[in-house]
């Protein structure tokens, strides 16, 4: 997951390959709640691992449920309908799928078994309405205190032992603000439905019906059938008891699929195909119907059980995309993706019946309108609609994400602006990319796995300098701050030297050394060098490895053999490369080149400190002399001698520690970027 302050997406041009979706948020949190309420143990496979499921798991633990997680499955041992603890304070982040059903379930259990529970969340959660659910629960006889503003969390639910609820009269709940109120009641009522049936009647038109269908489907999996009369009246049979299905598999998230369906429609051209695994024609999620809307806009979609395959439509028929007018009540979350597809359509797209967008993670109508305008689109919006005409001039925008995962995922697709005719194509900066952790922590990694672009579009920052100038630490921190890959090119020379030492290759056998370099199986896992499956961090830093590396790096044959490998590190979303010739030879087109010029006395002092801290004794004079020999060697060799590129920025970091050096280079980088 990217936890950087922002993530810059370079212009992207194509998409191809297979993605596997994380589990559905709606199904995961309902299954967790049901498994926590029923008797016995439920083994849940393919559970979504995200912020919203974490808060639900934490809540279940706090309530005394058994929770065991392994790589294969999550095992939940439920309460069997009986409270194991009489009081708890639950923090539910911004997870509506946890707040609403837990409020209802705890309210009815506290009212009949006794107890007191507090439920709160992040500030935005306290702006998301829950009043209709609270009122419905009060009709039943539940005690609920609104601890902040009336109608909003935080809430306290409480009750006395052997309290009574009035389940004989039909309860009424409004269905036009959030369908989660009805879902929450349907999930809670089986806990208190005994001799007589419980009936829920929906007032006003029910929105987002497919989410209620997920609830009914999962209730059935846990042994409770609900009789449904249209979308107005729901009856839970007397004597309903939750029973664990034993084992259950969560299907992939259909709302998350929408980004990749859109991606296929936009960028899987000329024989490319985007295959999406984890969700398909057999899905129980309403958002799966997003693909019909995508088809209407021009996508070619094939589907089967558990999979979808998406291609761009034929020129003139499905490409450019067709603008549509659509009532999106049945796909409220995925419909946001249509708003971004509209950027690639001819004409004006109008999405209607989306008032529920206003009470989601953020006011999504306002947020979407404002960010699409930032990109250059013409947008008009009203209480329950949005209308989008694509930009004639694309702007290089910094897009805000409002702590809303879907804003970040949707707007990432704007990086394909070249396909919508942007001239020149522009990068897109996504603020706070971490927000995707709510439902799809690896979204950007997954996107970069299938998105393609010309290597020249992928930004490179070159950090060159002499030995012990601190370029390695600087480059690593910089890469981390930007979410970019890091190439420590010195490690490639050192690894070649290490292979030579291991295989007793003579230090002047140039051909043998070049073939070792060409076949180098070196990878980096979380920054650690792995050579032929072994972590070689320490071995690469040994003195004799470094000495040999210095010697063999003067051979043009070795340098050439490592050239291609170095280029292959230029991957999305960007690269920070450090070495001696990053800016001059390997990445001469790097967008920013920095050359470190710390003096040799200061570098000797740092290297000496490093050695001492590792328990290696050395005299500072000897270290200094050795550095100067290496400098001379690096500067005087015939190929790729150490020297700053003509367009490099010289940075004397003699008196700078690592953080201010990083800050300096980040400032330089910002001034090089085309964003406002
Ligand atoms: O930066 P370092 O000390 O890990 O580099 C090891 C050796 O490799 C060093 O003697 C110089 C050489 N090298 C090079 O010639 N070109 C690079 N791009 C990186 C390192």
C-alpha cells in the first residue's frame, strides 16, 4: 500500500493482463457480523483485508468473539446470540458497514440481555446520518443515546437484563437515505425473533436494493429466511436462529471491479485484454451490473463464473466511449467510475438518482464535480445528479481524494488522458493515496501491474556522487517519500564482484565477468538485495567485494552487460536511481539529476563512523586515503567516469544530515514537476 503524501501517476497509455480482486467489502463485513453473532465457528476464506474489515474484526474481538487469522482463512467463533461482555467502547473508523449493523445488533441484545455499548468513528462518520435507524430501533423499545449531534454517531446503546422488546407490531424504517438501515435491522432482528414473526416495513422508496439483496442472501446462508413482499415488507419467521454455514468464501468486490472494467474499456486496445478474476456472472453483488453500463458506453465485456474479460470497443462503435444518461440507483458506488469514464466519451454523460453519494465517505457529488473540473472537464451537478463533458484542454492536476477510497481509485484512471486526446498527455497527482486502504489496499500496485506506458514517460531521479557521499540513503528515502522504485546500481557491480569471488573468476577475465553480469539473478525485496534466492546485504558490503567491484566496474564489457538490467528498474510509477553514471549514461533523460559533492574528509568521517559502529576497527587516515584512491579510480576510468551530468544540480551535503538532504531534493523535485 502507498502511504506517501501523494502519488504521481505518469501519463499511461495501455492496459493488459490479469488482476485478482480483493474480497467484497459488503460481503466481508456482513459475513463477519453474522459469524460473530451465530453459534459455532465459521471459517471465512478470501476475506477482504482492509481498514473497514479491520474495524469490524476489532469490534468482534472486543465483544468476546473468537478471531483467528492465518494466510488461508479467518476463523470466527460466534456469540451464539448471547452477549459475552456487558460493556464495550467500539471505534468503527469510517465503516458504515460496521456502524449501522453493529448499532442494531448491540441495541437489541443490550435491550434484552442487559449491557451498555458505545459506538463511535472518525469525524466524517459522525456526519453520516443514522437517525432513521435509531428511530426504528426505539420503536422496538431499544434505548439509544445520541452522544453528539441528534441523528448521528457517536451513540450509546443500553438496556437491562430481561428487558422486553415489542417485535409483534411491524417496525417502520425509511429506505431513501441509506439501505444500510434496513440491512442493519434485518441482520439484528433474528436475534430477538422468537414466538411471533418480526416484520419490517419500508417507508419511502428503497434505494440501493442490490445491497439489501446481499443481506438477504447472506442471512439465508446463516440459516434465516426472510419473506419479502416487493421492496416494502420483510418478514422474519418465528423461531429464527443463526446457524453457521461452517465455511464460506467471499467473492471479489464488484465495486472494485469497476475500475478495471473501465480500464479495459479505455486502454485494452489492439488485441489487449483485461481479465478480472474473483467476481463474475454468478456474483451476488449488485455492482456487478456496472458492466452493463460500461457496455452501454462501448466496452466489450465477456463473463463467466468468477471472471470478466474486458476489451476496448471497435473504433467508431465502442471507441471513443459513448456518452450515456443513466439512472444509477442500482449501482451507487460503481457509478462513480462512470463519471470518470465520461472523460473518455464523446458528448455529455448524465448520471441521475445518486443522492446517496452525498452521505458516503464524503459528499461524493461535490467532490467528484470539483476534481473533474480541476482536470479540465465541464461539470454541472445538482442534489441527485452529475453531468460531465470531457475536457477540451486537459490540465495537469493535483486531485484531492477527501479520505474517500473511491475518489482515489476513480481519478487514477485520468492518467490515461492521452487516450482522450490530451496534448500533451499530463501526469495526475493523487493526494493521500493511502485512503484506498478502506477497501483495496493494493489498488495502485494492481493498477501498475496491468497499466503500460512508454518508458520515457516514467520519471527518473538520478542521484550520482562519489563513494560514501550518502547517495544510497538519500535515494532510498526519496524513493520512499515518492512511492518510487529504488535502483542501487552500486549493488549490481558489487553483486557481480561477489559472484566472481564465489566462482573464483579471475579479476581480469573480462569475458567471464561480463557473462556473470549478464546473467545476474539479483532482485530487491523491500530494499534487501537477493542474489540467487539469498539475502546478500552483508556480503555486498564486505571490503573485498567493494574493492573488486571498483576494479571490474572499469570494464566496458561489464558495464554494458549491466545496462539493460538497470533500465529494467524504470517501472511505474517512477524510479530513483543512485550510482556514478545514472544521470550521464544510464538515464540521460532523467527528469532530475542530482550530483552530491560532499568533501572527501567529511565522507571519510562518515565511513569511519559506520565501520566503528559495526565493530570494525580502522584509522580515519587510512579510510580517507582509501576514499581518495577510489575517487581517483572512478573519475579517471575511460568509460563512464564519475562526473556530474551537464544538467545536474550540484548538492554539497557535507554539512547536511539525511533528512534535510531529502527535503532539499524533494523541493527540487517539486519545482521540476508540472503541477501547480
Ligand atoms: O556505490 P557503491 O560503493 O556501492 O559502488 C560499488 C562500485 O561500483 C564502486 O566502486 C563504483 C562502481 N559503480 C559504478 O561504476 N557505477 C555505478 N553506477 C555504480 C557503482
